C-alpha cells in the first residue's frame, strides 16, 4: 500500500474518532438493539503496523531484484554505449557484491517484527536466506577464484535465474525469491484485512426486557 493511501486511511480514522467523541446519537434503528462500531484506535494501530511490515518486505524484494540485475552483468564491462559482453571470466567482484547483498537480506529478514499469523512465512524466508548465503560461502573455491577470475558459468550457476545449472547457489536463490514472494502476499492480505475492519461494525446483543 502506498504511503499516500495510508495517510488517507489514517485521516479517515481520525475523523471517525472525532465523530464518535462528539456526543452524537449512536442509537440503532431498533430501539432494543445497540450498534457498536469498530475499535478505531486498535484498527489504526493494526493498519500502521501492517503497512510498515509490507514496506519492510518490499525492501527485501528490492534487494533480491538487485541480485537479478547483477546476474545480467556477468561477463560484461561498461563501454561508451553501455554494457558489452567482452569481459569473460572476471566475475569475482560481482559475486562478492551478490554475497554482501545476501547478508543485507538476512539482516532485514531477521529484523522483521512478526505480524499475527505470519510467523510461518517469516521463518521460511529466514531459512531460505541463510541457505543462500551459506551456499555462496561453501562455493567459494569456484565463486571466489584468485584475482577475481570467477568463470561466467560458475557465476551464472550462482545468481542468473535463466541459467540451466543451479548448483552454485541459484537453487537457493530461487527458493529465497519464492519464499519472500509468499511473505509479501501474506503481508498484503493482512493489511487488506485490517482495512476491511473499518467497515465491519459489530452489533451488540439485544438487551433483555425486564
């Protein structure tokens, strides 16, 4: 959810709270039945927390996308008109960058404050993140070759999602991407459900007549 949308929702909540505190008539059309609106303060906190969580997950998605972009630069160097595929088997620094991004991803996931009902998705993403970083480390003989001479093939096996061989970390990267995607969808659903509570008034039980 965009920041402007969240601001609009919170402003609406403020207006609702102001109206509820104005002393207006809140009686139901049924004189024996009272209607209670949603707890706006509680819902406001839920929406704020959910939106903050969604934004945190989007940061992880952005970091994953940056690894995808690094994969496109394997075997290439910058020239006047952009990248040119004339720098084969010199991918050590590029893979080192991917490793550092994987560390940032793990830190971001470890720092997530779990929303109710999302612990399963959070733990799955953390597990996949650790697996990807550890795979890069355990493949250091191939990915951290002397003088940066990591071959194009080994680099692609680590971070290029379209490559056919995934034994240097690509398998773990794909699993991480899938787990973060699932986490993002769950977070978006939690946020949407919090917003829906605004339009879900609770009808109290009809009081018993003496």
